[in-house]
């Protein structure tokens, strides 16, 4: 049993307070997810009962075609237990049955297609080239110490409070491919999700692609504000 | 909605088909344990997220739950393992970090388990490297056994296989680990598994 005991001792564990905080956040997401799933199910029943299955399927297929941008990989639209998935060479947008929308970002190309795919999933999204949103780095050009790569960043004004940002967007990884999880239900009325496409300048010392994934930011309106807010 | 605190998970899951809110009781019973496991595998960055996804997936397929298992833990771990599989890069990075952290040496510790901790610190970097090099299925099984502390039968239920197959695979994994650790484990004991 020695290897097993040693492995048990190696197991990383969070402090109890942190564990409980994470558990409560997970619980909120779980409860919201089950409610959203049940609400969707209820709203779909009349359409199904009315014999509209074929029409719904046709509409979904049309939406998939509309949202497929340049570089789309044909035949990769999955609809199994999920509502739908749009796959292109650059990114994947998946809408789960609970309403959560996940973006898997592989390359920062086809912003218009990504914006269209997100809007089709009910996310009021704005996707365009622009500096990365970073209250920490503020406005200007920043060289990340870890890589030496240089990026334009902006402390966008008129963004939603941090608690809202956390509720709407979670993300994993700064290197591509990155994953952004969007909870459209948590977006305040009238707000928009801004996803700036940011391509940095690669440091000659670094093999990194020079691309870093800055997460989307929730704006209080659907107009992209100018840079100018103070550093936080 | 009334929740019988003595009700088995199987009862709660069956009743949740008619009263979906009852499934929250299953979350409350097991989420801390599943979260700890996910945290150990993927870190804080994804722990909340993957735990919520695990229980949402469980909620979505609760109609197929095998009611002959009163305890839902093996089923939940099986779902968690599949969710964790979607984050292979994060796990690989996590294992590299674990290896580095263990290589930094043991923290001062005056608990009763200090000997095991020192052993873990001594073997940890190599063990973490062995863990990272294991085939995915082997690593999943080993960690269900070591970190989730499931029995053979429970690990088998989680992975959709038999207890006999689990026992045989674990034996093979442990032989490989001992070989790759160079047989230098000072805590080595010649006893069985359970």
C-alpha cells in the first residue's frame, strides 16, 4: 500500500474555507443550470406537441449554416444532448442545454462569424479587433514578464461591476486554445459581452505565438467604450 | 418538497424524477467530496466549474441511474472523471506543478502523519512524474483508488467495468510504479491492497 499512501499524502487539497466558498459557487451554478434546463424543456414542449419538430430542426440547421464562417469544418455540428455546436477552424461555440455558452478559442480569426454564432445563442456579443480589456495593466502597451511578448491593453470604461463579470464569464488558460464559459442568464438587461481580438507582438526570445487570450468583458451597454478608465 | 435525511441516494434520485428539486440534496451530500477530487486533479481554476458540470450532467441523466446502488458516489465519480477528461491540458500542467512543488521539499509538519509526509516529499517528484506518464485510463483508476478512496467495486462502477478487472489493472499499475520508482520506496510493505 505504500505507493497508494504516498499518493494520498500528495493529494492537493484546498483550505476548508476556500473549499466551502467554491462549493457554494458550484451549488449556485448547479441550481441555476437545473432551473434553466427545466424552463427550456417546458418552453419546448408546446412546439413539439404541435408537430413543429421538423420546422424547428430546419430552423436550427439554417442557423448553423448562417453562423458558419470561413474555415468551417463541415459535418461537425453536434446536436446530441447539447443544443448545438458551431465549429470552425478558429473557434468552437457550444450552447449547452442549460443555456451556458462555451467558446473554445484556437485562433483569433473570423470575428464577425464568432459574433454571429454568439448572438444566435442569445449572447448579445460584440467581437472585433481591439486591445485586451485589463483594468490591471490599464491603457497602453504591456510586455508580459513571463514571455516578453507585448500587448495593447485598455481599461475600458463603462464595464459591469466585477461581481457581474465573474458571474457571466469564467475562463481557463491564457494560452491558446483558451476556453470562455458564458452564462447569458447572468447578463444584466441592456448589457453586452465584448470580446476583443488581441494579437500581440511576439518576443524574439519566446516561441509563444504572440497571442494571448484576454477574456470577454461585460459592458453596461452595447456600445464599445473608449479606453480611459483609471487603473484599478 | 420534503427531504428524508435517512433516504438513500437511490431513493432521492428516483423521487427527483417527479420532484427535480430533490436532486439538490444529492448535490449537498456529495459535492464537497467531488469538489475535493476535482480540485486535486485540475486545481482551483476549474474546480467549481467542473463540479457544477458534473452534477448538471448527473441531473440530466438521473433517469438512467442504477437504483441497485444506494450510494451515488461511484456514479458521480464516473461522471466527474468524464468531465475532467475534457481538460487534459490543464491536468498535465497541474501534474507538472505538483512535481515542482514536491521537489521544493516538505513543509514543517508536526502531525502524526509526519513520516508519511516526509516519504511523500521524498518520493513525490518521481511519483508525480510516473503519474503523469501513465496512460489516461490507468491514471484515472489509480486516482479513484488513491485520491477518491473508492473500493475496487466502487471504482469498477465508476468506470463501467468489473471489480476483478479493476483489481488486475491496479496490480499492473502498481508493479509499473514500483519499477519506475526503482524499488526505493522506504515505506514499502508487503501487504495486500485492502
